């Protein structure tokens, strides 16, 4: 295929990718209770409804999701740092097997992760709560964190750490003064990405959240009530805008990190 | 180069994530396997372990049918997604200037990070009775009455999943294409191949590991997808995950749910292994 | 005075035996080189001195202090890394000042003076505010040097520091490093695979093969009297000729060299305890000559035929076939005024001198 026909194809493909998201704001500002064409004229009442006092269930689910996503981001990034550092810097027995197990959730159907955790939590008497959701989310976010952090740690010339050690710094100070600042952009994008994944995750939260729903679980319950759908559209619009902002921040951090390490940009974060 | 202290440091460092994966992944997966051999709650028998769940899963026509349909739908999703994704990955790798590559990748990943539930729901809006497709076609005068065959069936599931997993398919192929030394393509042209034959004889074989990664990374998770069939699948588009959910959350039948989970994992694993074996010649060319 | 002593140093990586019984004394103020092909253990040896590798067996002593259990950050050595390892997030001055952080006795002004002096010493005055990644290869090398030397180490370790530079810059840095070493008077240990670089720069050179020191000598001895065929062929070009040791006559040894005939060698041309029997001798290309009609030198002449001619501009290298030997010998000639270059196939006479022969062990 020639460059031009490929370019046309690429733009059509982008339209396909963005079509659903482009519809969100259209219906969020549409003054009609049915999510269908033709449009009924503009309104902002679905957004006011979102913030109305009677939407307490929604507000609680947002708070639940923020708590879950924040804690998940911190723990999965910490685990990711350990694994990525170990995998890029050291050689140890059964390395491929160990890393394979840790990365497995990346390719496992989420429902399998969800039901296997459900069985365990129900049968060891732990019950289910937001904490069990967090445990599940840390499991599926860690592989993404490792993928991001791996490239940060790989870009780090081992001689740089040796140089700091050679110039008189202890192992810990070398980590603090050299390693950490250089991988910091990777750590921040890892935090942001795992936060976003956790915020959006439905299946595991659906199985493991118990009486406190996260935002996606709450959304799922609302999709059954047609009169609630315009509000869901408004909420979706806000979420999309927020996600895009977080992603731009993550991408900026990643590029900043590459520039600081004096490296050429080689692609996106996955 | 490894020495003993080096190895120990590495093991120490990897132990927290490893311990976590053992406790919350390997352990629970083992539990599922164990539960699939337990008697069902409404059918108490004397035996502690039983194969009756597996017998039921194979004899009751609904389970094999659902599993077969899940694999077929996932297969279709995979083929569609990877075929649509390859030209995009090729375009970004070979026709986009290096400065703009990461912008394109960024544009492609953005939709993936927006709420999955809402994206799936919006496909319902697009494909629905009064949806975007129907109202546009009617507005253009191409059809008189709304098309009804595009929602609540396996086709809708395939379209929706192909959309959801697009970036997953593009990125591995892109990475494989980026790794190809451009002088190999020049060498092929120099040795008398034209652009098409160069693509077939050099580019495609070297991109195969990436294509295979895309296939697996799309196929495996989609087999167990729950949201899309539930939203846009209708009765004919129900998949195995919906049945697993039903067993666990509605029927409270953990042993049967576990059995179906084990069977799903087993069939996915078998298919993945077959794909890997078939592609061995391509994988061996890469160190 | 001895600065570094290595005694029976052994290093194993699993099954791989990287260093085999290294014994070595390096003097204070010496420019010492570890020379060898890649994988010979020279970098591993340097890293055991720096403290990045533990020895499996044996001892490392620096300035009289045993170094067992002394980590790299507490050793009186500093290293210039092959990749230079310039901290990418710090500017030039911050890089150079990195090791001064723990010097609590220095105030900011004193520290700045030290940094400026160090940059001045390596010819980078005024570069302090530059970002690290905006530097050229040669400049990075200088920053790495300044960063290590500012700490006034007892020993400076250099791991292939010039291998990433192009030829011109490399030659310039070679003489600059030599000047710097004389100026600061610190012991320098250089790891290199480039025999020319080692010869130019070093006071003494240790040639390493397969984890062992094959020969330890000053550059001239190493070049003129390599201890083995392996060393002789690694350093420069050496013609290897089959030879037979006939008999020792007093202190001298009678040898029959293929293509050249019988010669008498002095003890310094022979390995200790040479026995009668088949062996090899080596002879350097520049110690042989094409005998042109107009030269009046005397000496041994033998007939030969030119097989190959390589014209280098200042020099011409000839491969000349001699009678009774399998491989042609290489002879280098300066292209002096009025001296013509022979053609392939021309018959010629070759002049050689038995004082330039080295006898190798059987």
C-alpha cells in the first residue's frame, strides 16, 4: 500500500476509535431523556444533577473509587519497582518463571482473576470489601507498572550507579541521589497509569466490592435505568476529560524522563 | 555476570511481588481447580471429591455451546482486530516521521484509557434501534425502517470488542516493526525484490512475533469478557463469562462456576500453545 | 614504593574462571596498563581493585591497607568508566562536585574553587553550567576525569576510556592523559585492548590472556622481547618462523631458522632453559629490509620474491616469499626520498639481522 492510502486508512481508523467517545458530550448536553437521535437541544442540567445533594450514592461511589485507586496505585507501583529493578539489574534462578507469574494477570481473562479471588476470600472468611477490591486491583495493575518501570530502569546505565558508589556514596545514598531522580518520571507515570486502570476497572470490583460499590459498579447499576442515562453520559464526559488530562500528564513525565536521561524517544508507554 | 551475592540481592528484591503473586494469583487459581472437584451445594454426595461437575459441563448442551461460541467470537474479534491493526502499526512505523510517532501512539491509546463500561454502552447507542447508524442511514434515505440485525447479536459483540482491544493489537506489532533493521529492506530491494515481495518475504516474517503477541493479547482476555456480551450481545451473544458470573453470583454454585473457569482457562491455554508451536519458525529467527 | 599488591587473586563466576592466580605489584606514581583481548579478565581485574567485584580467593592491598570487605565507596581509588557514566540529571559542575558532598569541611566557595580548578585542569573551564547530555564524547571524558581527580584518589582506574572516541581525538587524549598523570603524580591503571595505546602511554604493561598475566614488562621489552608467540602476535605484527634449537655454545644458543639459516642467539633472545628441538622464532617487519641496489648496508642477505604490496603512504608493507618456508614474511619499509615501491612478482633481496630474532618456548 502506498503512503497516502495508508494515511487515509489511519485517519478512518482514528474516527472508528474515537466515535464512541465523541458521542459522549453530544448526549451529555442533549436535552432529552432518551439516548438516541434526533437531538433535542442543549442543556447543562445533567451536569447539575450530578452534583445535586440527592446523588449521594454516586458521590459515595466516587469517593470509594478514589480511595481504591489511590491505594492501588501506591502498592502496585511499589511492587512494580521491586520487580522491575530485580528483572533489569539482577540475574536469579527461575527468573523467567517468576517474572512470568507476576506478569500473568496481563493475559489472564479478568473474570478468572475475579472468581478465583472471590472463592478464596469467601472461604477463608475474609469476606469482601473495598480492601479485597484493592488486593485484586494491585494484582492486575502491577504488570502494567512493571512494563513502564522496566524501560526506566533499563535506560539507566549500571555504570552511573557504580560511579556514584565509586565517588564515595553508600548504596542507599546512591539510590536516593542517582537512581531515584532518574527513574522518578517512570514512577510517576506508573502511579498515574495504575490509578487510571483501577478507577476504570469493573469486573473485579463487581465481584469483590460487597456493599460499597466503586464508581464503575455504580455506573453498571445505573445503565439498567433509562431515565438515569443522561446523567451517566454527563459523568462519562467528566471521566473522559479527567482520564485524558491524567494521560497527558503521564506522557509528559515519560518524555521529560527520557530527555533528562539524554535519550531519544522510542514510543509510547506500553 | 552473576555471583552469589548478586543472585541473593535479585531474589530478595523480587520476593515481595513474587509473594504477592503466589498468595493472590497462584493460590486462588489452585483453589479454583480444587473447587471444580467439589460436589455442588444442591447435590450433596458422600464423596469429598467428584468429577460430576465436569461430567455435567460436557453433557449439558448449554456449557459446550457457550464455550464454543466464546472461542468463536473471540477468534473473530482477534482476526478482525489484528487485520485492522496491522496497517496502522505499519503506517506509524514506516510512514510517520520519528518526531510524530509517539503522538500517534498516544492518540491510539487514549480511547483505551476511557471508561470501558461507557464505551461499551456507547456502542449500544451507535448500533441501536434509534442509534447513530440507523438514523444516519435513514436520514440519507438508504433504508426505510431501522436495521435490527446489528444489535443484540454476536456481530455487535465482535465490533465492540474489536474497538476495545485495538491498542492492544497495534502496540506489539508496532514494536516488532520498529525493531526491523531498515537496511534489511534495502538489501531485499537490492537483491531484486519489489516492494510487495519485500513486504511478504522480509517485513512480514520479521513482524510475526509481534503479530503473534497481538493475537494472544487480544484472544485470551476477550474469551472471558463479561461486559460486552451482557450489554450488546443479546441472548444469542451470551458468552461463557456471563454463565460463570451467573453460577457464582446468582445460583451460588461455586463448584460449577469453578469448573467452567477451569475449562475456559484450559481451552485458552491449549489454543495459545498451538499458536505458539505453529509460529515456532518465526519466533526462532529472533534471538 | 608499592601502591597496589595483588596476591593470588582468583575470581570465579559460577563455572567461569575469570581470574587465575594474579600476582602483581604496582608502584606509586606509575602509569600501568592492563592489555589484552576482550574477555581476558582485564576489566574484571580493574573492578576487583575498584571494589565492584569480590575476589573468590587472594588479597588486594592498596597503600598498605588490606581491601577485603572495604566497599568501593571507601577505597582510595576512583574510576573513569568506559561509558563515562556522567550523571544525566546533573550539570557539569554538579557532576564534578558529586564526590565532594561528604566533605563537610568545605564551604560553598571552597567547593566552587575546587570544581573550577578541576575543570581548568582538564581544559573545560567555563563549562560548569552546561547540561551533561549536551556534551560531546571528548568532553564527557574530561568531565569523568575531573570528577574522579577532584577527590585526589591514590589510584585512578581507567576502563577503556578512549575506545569510544574517533582516531584523532583518541590520539590527542592519549598525550593529554599522559601529561595529566605526570602533573598530578597519581598512580594510573589503564585497561585497554589497543596495544598501540598501551605502548604509547604506559610505564609498564601487563598483557593478559584467559585470566592470567602472560607478560609484565616495560613497553620496549614487551615489543622487542615478547615472552611467547601469543604475546608477540598480539602486540604489533610479528613474523613467526619455524626453527630448531641445535645446541648451547657457552652462553649462546645455536638455532636453525627456516628460510634464514643457522644463527647464534644471546640469552636475552631466548626463554629460560631452552632445550634442543623444534620451536619458533619471531622477527618484526621493520627489523628486516628490502635490499635496494644503492644501499650500502652490510648484513645477511637472502633471495625472495614479492607476493603482495600494501602502500600506506609513509610506509610500504611487503609480503615476501623466502625459500624453504611456507608463509611469506612481512617487511615494512619507510618510503624515503628516491626509494621506489616494488611491484608484485619482483625478485628482490631481503636483509635481516640475527639480533632482532626472539626464540619462543617449545
